[in-house]
C-alpha cells in the first residue's frame, strides 16, 4: 500500500471530515424514524448510503496517510 505524505494539518482536516460525515449519517438515520413523508425518507436513506461511501473513502485515505 502506498503511503501518502501529508502535513499534520491535512491529516487533522481528514479527521474532521470523517467526524462530520459520521455525524451527518447518524443524524439522517435517526431522523428517518420520525419522518412520515416517503419522499423525504428516500432522500434520507440516499444520504445515509452516500455518507457510508464517503466514510469508507475517508477511512482509506487516513490509513494511507503518513503525517510529516
């Protein structure tokens, strides 16, 4: 696996993005339980799926990142 060189600031930004996407996904998942509109539920489910994909990508980047 190829290591990516990054500054500490860039690594911290990746952590912040990961935390943000995790919170967004959690919020969307929780709101789905109280929403009755089917279109809104579908939109929230799509957001959860996209957030999961983004989280996977960000985790992969963090694994490859080697702060300098």
